[in-house]
C-alpha cells in the first residue's frame, strides 16, 4: 500500500495521501485549514482532531492532557495514518470563516482610483491594427510593418517578440487580411508581443489582482477590456499550516526539508483554488487570464516566488529583492494562461513590502502637498509618512496582540468576535457588539482598543494599565493568572465560558499600542516634526476597518489630530494591485514610489526605544501629546 | 519492424532510419552529403547510389537510363529501404570536400577588426564585483546591492534577472563573502544577469561565431575572456539534401510535410556537429559556450530559427523579420549552454541578409567618407553602395552560373576545379590552374570569368559572346548542343573526358555578369552617379577569393576603376559575427547599419532591365564605360 486515506468529519471529505504524511497535510489537501501557530511542530497544540476510526502508525500527542488523548484526541500535525482513518475536526481547531477584505475598486472613492481607470492601459492589452499590404515598392518585413503600425497608430515603441510568435506571424497577417489584434504585455521597459490574432472574433481577456496576505488571500478577476471587476474571492492562506506569522513561515521554509517548495506550493494552491472558482462560475477558460498582479509583504512575495527568505528574518534584515522581476505564470504553476506575466508590487525593505508601497499609491499621498501618515496595523505596524517631496517608512513590531494572538480571549476578526466595547457604570456594565451579531467567543483587535480605552475612561485601570485597587465591581476578580476583568459572562457567550482580559493581556496590548505610536513619533522626530504637522492619516487593512479612531487616540496609539483627518482606505494592497493591473502608468508610479521611500530601521541610531518606553502609558508619559484626551480625564 | 538500416560504402557507416524514410535521408544522418539540386524530387538525377545488398520497398528511378538501373543504380531520394540494405555512394554523387572559408579575425587586416578587439565587451561577459556586506544602517536588498555595484563600478545600467538566478543569489553572495563574478548577456537594450558565482575559480567561457551559408557552414570558437580564436571548423550545410539554392530550400520547407522542421534540423545538426568537434578536441564542456552569433542570408536565418520563409520567395518578397530577436540555445536545440542567447545578424530585405549587413560593418564603409561598393557574388549578386551619409543595397539574380551550376562542365571551387585560365595563341592553346593542382574535372566561377575574358581577348568569341566563325583552331568544334570550345582535352583531365564550354554556357555566363553590372549601374544611376565616383570596391565571399578583378573588368562584370581600389575582404559574414560577439558596440553598429541601408528592388521603377540588356555584351554596349579595356581591343 503506497497511500493512506483520511475521512474528515463533519465535512465528509475523503482524501488520499502518500504513506508517511500527517493528518495536517491531509487536511490541507482536503481544503480544511487547521490552526497551526507552531508550524506543525507539535508545540502549540491547536490542530486537535479526534480519531474516530482506524489506526495510526505514529501519534505524538504533544501538549495534550492525558484525559483528552484517552478520548482519541490527537494533534493532526503529529499523527500519521495507517491505512484508512476517520477523524473529527472541530471548529475550535480550524481557522474559521474570516472576513476577507474583498471590496474592489468599484467601492473606492479616492481620486487615485478614478485616475487609474480614466486612462486605462493594462499591463496586458490588445491593440487592433489594419496594416497596408506589402507591395514591391513597400516590401519591408512583416514584423517591421507591424512595429511601424503600432508606433504610428498608438505611439508604442520598444516592443519585442518571441521566436514562437514570430513563426506564426506571416500566416496570420495574410489570413486575416492584415487586420489584426496585437496582444501586448508590459515587461520591464518593453512591450512584449504575446500573440497576433485576426482582429475579428476576439475572446474577452482578464487579469487578476491578488492580495497575498499572511493570513488571507484575496483575488479580484478584472475584465481587461472594460476595466470592470468580474468577480472576487477570498480564502485563508494555506500557508497557515506552517505558522501564523511571517517569522514562523520563514523558519519553516528555511529549516524544514523542502520547505521553500512546500510554502510556495501552499500559497500557489490557495490562489489556484480561488482562480478556479472564479473562472468556473463564469465559464471562462484559464487561458483567458493574461496578467496577474500580486501585492504582499516582502516575506509573502519571497515565498510565492520561491525566493530565499532566510535573511529577511536575520539581522540586518536583508530581502533577496525589493523589486522582483515579472515571472511567467507557467514557471510559478499558476493556473492561468501559461504565458501570462505575474507581477509583484515592489517593496522597500524586509518589513515594508509591496502591499505598503501599493497602499501609498492608492492614497495619492506621494503626489500631494499635505503631510500624510499611512498606517497598516497587523502583527507589524507598517507606516509611511510623507508627501510629494519625501516619503519615509518604518515597521514596528507591534506583536500579534491586535490580531488576537497571545491573549487569552483574543481572536481574529471573525464572526462571534467582540469588535466594539463600552465599559459603563464605573466598570459594572459592559456593552459590546460582535461581528455578525453572534454570541461572543472572544475579542478581536478593534475590541481590545475599545476595551483599553473604556476601562481607562471608566477608571478601572490606571495610566500604567494596571487595575485600580479596591474597585467594587464583580467584573474585576482574581483569576488563575492574577487579576482579570470579565467582559462577558459565561451565560452570554457562544462557548459557555467567561470572556476575560487579564493584567498580563493589558500589558501586552499596551506594548502593542506603544510600538505603533513610537513608530509614528520616531518618523516625525527624524525630520524634526511634531504630531500636529500630520494633515491626513490613512488607515489600511482589515484591522483598520473596525478600528475606532477616537478610542485609538484615547489610549495613545494613534496621533491626536482632529478625527476628520482620519480616513479608512480599505484593502489598499488589493486596490493597488488592481490599479497597477489596469494602468501601466500606475504600475510605473508604484515602482517610483518604492524607489522614493526611505526605510528607517527602528533599531539603529534613533530614539525608538525611548519613544516606546514613553508610550507605555495611557495615553502617554507626556500627556500634552494628547490634548484632546485631557478634557476627559 | 519499425526501422530500417542502411550501410554506406565505401564509408562503412551504418545508420538506422524509421520505416518510410529514403536512402537520401539515411545518408544525411550518416553525415554523407549527397548532391540534390532538385531537393529530393527525383528530377536532377544527382544523388545516384548503387544498391549492393538488400531490397527496397520503393524505388523510383527518375531520370536514370535503363542500363544504369539494371546495374542497381538508384536515386537515393527515391529509394526506400526494406529491412537492411547496403549501398555504394560514389564520389560523383557527393558534395565533395569544399574550401570552406574559415579565416578568422586574426587574419584580418582591416581597421574595423582592430577596433572591435580594442574595446571588448562581448555579448556575454563577466564582471567581478566586491560588495560591501550589509549592516543595519545599509540593509538594502541583495539584488539592489548587486545592481548598485554594477552601475558604480562598471557604469552598467538596465540589468534584468530571472527568478531562478534570483532564487540562488542570497546564498551565493554570502558563501563567496560578497565577492562574485556576474555573468551578463546582452538582450535587446538590457543586460540579463545569467548567473552570479563566487569570483574565485571561474572556468573559461566561449562564444561561437557562425556563418550559415547556403552551401557551407563555418564556425569559429572564441574565448570570451581573451578574445582569441580557439578554433575553427567548417562543413557542408546538411540542408543541401533539400536543394542547392535558397529557392529550392524554401519550396521544400513550405511544401514538404514537416518541411520547416526538417530544414531547421538539418542546419542545426550541421552546426552541432562542428561545435561538438571543436569542443571535444579542446576538452571543453558545452555549458562553457555562453553566446552564439550567426550570420546568414535572410532565408538561412529563417530556416535556422524555424520561421516561415514562404513569402521570401513570392512577390513582393517579404521576409518574416529582418531583425530577429535573440533566442535561447535550448529553444533552437543548439548543443551549447542551454541558457546561451543566439543572435542573428539583422538583414535588410529578403535577398539582402545579415551576412551583407555584417560585411558592410567589416569594411568600415558605413563610417567613412569614400563612396564604396561592397559586392558579394554567389547565386545572387548582393551589393551595397554608399558611405557614412547613405547606404543603398540591391540583389540581382545572377543565376548559379558562377557557382558552377547550370553549366555543362561547371563545378564549385573544390579541388580539381579550373580556377584560372589563359587562352593564348589565338585560341590554339589554353593555360590553366586547378585548385590543389589536381587533374581538372571542371571549371569554377573564377575560371569562367577568366575564360570569358580570355576567349574574347584571343578573338575566339565576339562582343556578343558568340564564337567567331571560321576559326581554324581544333578547340572550337561542333558538339551535341551546338558549337563548343575545348578547355582541356580528355587526356589531361581527371575524369578522362573533354572539358568544354558551349555556346549556351557562354550566354549563361554573359547573363550572369550582366546582372551584376546592371545592379551596380542601377544603384549608381538612382543617385545620379557615374562609375568613376566609386572610390573603393570590396569583394566578399568564397567566390570573390579567387576572382581576377582585371578579367572581371574585361568582361564588363565589375566597374572599370583602377585595380588598386579593389580589396578582398574574405568571409566578411563570419568576421562580422565574430566582431559582434566580442563587442556590444559593434553589435549595435551592425543593427544601425541594417536600419540605415535602403533596399532597391530591381524589378520596380528603375532601369535595371535596360541596364541588363545593355550589359549583355563584352564588355558592354557602351564601351566608353570600360575605358581600360579599349586599349586592348
């Protein structure tokens, strides 16, 4: 027997795997994304599944308590099936439905968006030309005739052609009576002629804008002739099986045998799954997809392209490449037209990637006079400060607190997460909203910001984030790990247990918010600027969508400028990919922005640590920095 | 049985061929090049072989007389073996040893040659850089660091890199302690980074200059580090099995099933055979060959690249491409480094190819003030007239007379060919030289020019090329096809038969010389110039090597300018390929020359036909055009 079978319940999906592969690998093949913060090492204990039938040839139990392993609970990453097995994979072990940010350009309201569409010249496009048939008096070569027509009619210069396309050119030109559509793809400073076809009877062509997030992947299918979004789809990044964050992914890519290939495969299969879904529902053929633009952080781009990510993680944090070359889809295994070029938005540094560069383009800040701050907060808080004169970026390691990780009741922004909180009545009552109005099962990032702000305003915690002694509310109590505050009682929750925040959690959140603010201050300080100079603040990314700017200012995370200066830009990485796909001009602008941005390493020659320590208070050691909060306290 | 076997005698070479293939195809596989002027159609009767053993499943006899077919003589192109057969292939059916023009650049004496070597920047080259290791204060991406160093140290801009090379970059940089050799290939306006290797312990790298002639192929192996020629080799173009001239080749490529592929295969195998020979004798590996530059006429380039040659042959004579893109060696099946780029010198028109453009560069005429005529005479007489201000080209169909074809005793310039002739004593005596001093077996092109001139000067023929009636010499006699002149008596010859020239042959030669001169006159006339304006005449190609300019003027083929204005430039196509290989600057200059040359079609709107008719006399209707010949007549 050279393969084993695994049946997953309650999904009722059966897959075959080679002998020796784990149930975690089988799950990935089945499209079931199990949690795996430790990258399959058996350490985090999150990929719990229950063996219902069959035997295992190996079953490390890792951290599982004996009473669980007695009931058949195993760690999927440690269990190797023998023959055919049936397992139950509970919701708690899965990365459940997530709000993948899909809003496309049509939802955008920014000038930049309109501009990109107003002057469309997609990275793949077709130009129709009617050539004058040759005569003895005008018998230049077929290719020369074509090139001349492209320049004469469309001002296109610097084209190139492959031998294969050239080999079919004379026949096509004559069969179509010299009336042809020329398929052009932008490559470096050239336009590559990918095909020449009779002008009549052309099929529609499409492009993909892809946001390769560490957690989720979003794909937008765009009609390259009309510029319209034909569909969107999103899913978890299957790399999740190899760790939650970029550091774990890099370690797995570098240290696991065949790691680089496996990580590349995982994200490729994620994208291919989405593309197949989008094409099937529209009855399109994969060969109609002629260009792909991807936005992702530097690690995601390295893993997607199969590049060496080793030195991203190690001081002095050097990526292989910031501005990756376009690569043919066939080489990457993307299930689109094999000749399609795949472009990745250029990044700036190991922790300031193409998603950020693209975001800057979407805001339009790089071309305007107003001093603007662009913020994308996730595990890393990435930010860019500047205007048309200069652009500076930094990444501060905020830690995973805002992503719901490392905190007892933290969770991602998925249904059931508490996303908004108000502590009232001096700490006696808590009002909250959950995503999709489900019963709460945890608190996501925006909820934590509200909570911190609200606990502070209600006097439950002090400026250093510590519980004020002697409060009479039953919500503050002693827990297993010290004092804690009960946000939701067991009776209200989806899992029947209290949802609490501990003193340790609060310190964790304080560090996260301090890192973000210290980053902002350091950027400003390096140019001798004060917070008041910031004329606009753009917040990007999924986390930013639910954030309450007022609360974020109250806790001293975001700069204290009038709220009307704040603007949410949505999934700016996906938007940027779409804009670049539809406009060679925008694509060039994004490259120019990447070249312009100066990266500031927060660990060298600047005051980041000092700023960080000062920011470990609510709102700050120097409360004059947050004048709007002083009225309230 | 799915294949047959053919043993060739006297070579004693046995090959296997698929069922259905002919003995001609088997011969090609065995490296035996049989004559085949008709391209395998059974019409020319030149590929005679004698069946010694075995049976045939098909044996068309074509033009063979019954007494021959009774003795087992068959036409190789018509004979399909059944099982195993043995055949004898006589010398008379073979394209025998030919003087392939191999003289390399080291033999050159032209300024252009020295210039090319003085400033070497080969199309593939290596640049060694020592990078500064990254620090936190300077942690740009690895690729960016490399690009910066190339620009800073060598002024190199506009580089590009593939994903595959990028994937290995970080490891190589660190293992080599940031001291690396960067392998660069010129592609269009870019330099492609083909590899990055530790600076220490580099192997030598080589390039190939290839002259793809219709008849012969010559290859020069060049050390790209030193610019030295490491070896040369030449052979018949195996396409000879598909016809003698470009027209027959095109017809076969277009009309024979799979023709384009077969013709491409034939020339590829010719080149691969030569390359393997050159590499083996020097114990070099094919991966050390990193660039290939080919020069050939437009048809040869099309067939080598597998492009569609159909419209080269049909009015209005349009090639697929004049300036072909570089193609990877792997795609063409060349047995060198698969990543090596193969460049073809750019041509001007269907009958003015890259060999001519390259020749113009070798003469240096495109950059000089003197009005210069460049002539390459073969089946087509191709010529370029001009200077640094302008360049005009034309091709006149001289017919194959000068190549020894279509003339009873004509032969190519191979051992035994009469290459120089003097008719003395009023036609009673003939003095001649043969190539390699063998007994004569025929007359080659240069011999015919001498003969025409000499017969005219001796009064044997009149101005219209007709035998003067009433001559008493026994050398003029009535033959099967009218009157003829005996050049060599049976007793002197290598085959024991008289070598003669008939009245029809003389008319044939007259038309050939008239076509060349009419071409020159038409080019001059289109600019209102007289022959005396020509300050230099460069003669190129194998035929040109043996030509006697004085005799060529006497018969009115070449312009009557002082002999010191004539210069022989050898195999200028091969020289140009070598120069382009070693110098990106020269390569760009050749492209510029191709763009500058204006092609004149001799069949439209000019006086070519009128000039041609006027030139059908010795030396010309208007003898004032040949003042130097008037003294003698």
